[in-house]
């Protein structure tokens, strides 16, 4: 089994090295050069008042969330219920929007700062400055709850202090085409926009803007009556769990005020 796992990881790493990648090495808590995917984050210099209906989303690239890799057959495989992610920011917030097909939208989440991935459908963002060890894991659920975990470094992962709720408040805006927690019908779509204060991401002095180097990963947990198993997916696709921050995507900020893509 160890030999099979080794070859799966080697094949997957080779595929990650092709196409839309960055040549910059990880310098904070990993050694050796790592090739990465890129994602574009649209930047508006004006505060966006109604993010759910903003026409700026039309200018934002969408990235397909790919099947979680536990087998070589999953490499470059789309989940059965697809989802795309887009990124937008203004002077105050980072907005993470995911549009997902979902035949059974469900969650048992009942308050903020729970382990919502154990409770039903979920979108989560991982955000990390590339040249520093700290990073965030932020959730949004279909019924409007959030979780925000802050890790001082990957070396502190799973310590109780990493799961202590902070004072930051995360916005979660949902649009559902279907009925939440009703297993007797078939739902269609779930859209979530996670609203993250830039003041939280910048609290250690690393601005969420160029020329600072940031990395992101967005993941989804999809539960439901009409799928054969709990589907997990992410962009970029990773094989070693969502905390494998050496494979987070490099952020490329682009100016929406000049309508550049």
C-alpha cells in the first residue's frame, strides 16, 4: 500500500506542475521549489455595497472545484455535483463566492465556530501569506453560520489554542434554489458568498494586496440523499489534505476599475 500511495502522489505532483502554475518556491515553512496553480482576485477601489448583486462578478474568472484525491482515478476529475469559485475584494473585505449544484442542501450547523464540516454542506477557504507561516481556515454554511480558525503555523495545527474562536465576524450570504434540510424533494443550486474582513487577514501587517504574495484554497463538503458518498472537492486539487499549504494557489490581483481580466 505504501508503494501505491507513493506513486499516486508522484503522478499528482507531476500534473500540478503542468499548465497554470507559478515558479516561485515556498519559503516560510516548506523546503524546495513547489509549483503552484494561480487564481485571480478582482480588486475594486470602491466599497461594494451589495455584493450579492454586484455586476463586478461578471468580470471575475471562475475556477472548477475538483474531486478530492484519494485514488489515482480522481486526478483531474470533476465531482458529480459541480461547483465553481470566484474571488473579489474591495478596500474592506475579501469576498469568496461559490456556485454549486446540489440536489440535497443540508446542514445541522447551529452556531458559529463549530466544526461544520462534520455537520453537512460547507464551503471553506484557506488563506495564507506565502512568505509567512500563519494562515486561516474559514467556513460558511447554507444556513448562514461561520467558523474562523487562525493557525500561527502549520506546526501548531490541532493544538487546542488553534481552535479558540476569535472576535472577528465573518459574513455568510446564501442563495438557495431548493429547500434546506428537506430530503423529500430535489434541490438544484446553492450559492454562498463568504465575506472576510481584510483587517483580519492583515492583522499581522501583511496587506492583502500586491506586491504582497498570498495563496488561497477553496474547498467544499457536499452531503446529500442523492449522491452515493460525501463528496469533497477543492481548487486547487490536493492529495494530502486541505492543510497542504505548499499547494495553495498563488493569488494574482487585477484591477477591476480598468476592467482588466
